[in-house]
């Protein structure tokens, strides 16, 4: 799928959800840490980033390196639900009735843990 494909929708954040954008390497560690506790996650293979969907406004005030909270005034490219595990823009973890948002405090804790690991890798 190419960027701008008609299957991808650009949607405003901040009303139904916010997104948390992190580099793919850091995000992969966060996914391992969260395990089954993660909510929906978009993978942007073109930009090498992961996006977690969280309740709107729940990450206001976050200040973590390499992490960007996308809320009101931001837009996120959303792949169709059937697009999973591809090289481009797809769902790494697709949303379901039981799995939409990631618990914001758990995501914050997982991000801090992953950032600490990145600063002091195990030999």
C-alpha cells in the first residue's frame, strides 16, 4: 500500500481518541512490556513508528524523550481494519470490542521502562 492510498483515512485526534507516537525500536520494547495489556496499535512501516490509541486528554502533560502525544489539532493516518502486519501502514494490534485504548498509566510506565533500558542496555 502506498502512502495516500484511498484505503487509509486521515482522522483528527482529540475527540474519540488521542495517539501516542514512538519510534519503532522503542515501541517494540514497549509492546513486549505491555503484552496482552496493550490496546490498538498502528504500525507505520514507512516512517518506522508505532502509534498507541489512548483515551482523549489522558496523556496531557507527558514529557518523555522520543514520545509525541497527538491530541486536538493533530491528525493520524488510520489503516482499514483488515490491513494487519504489512510493510507499510497497518494495524500491529487491531482494535476489537475488548481492545481499543491502551491504559494510559500502564503505557506511560512501559515507555519509561523502555527508555531506561535504551539508555543503559544490558551487556
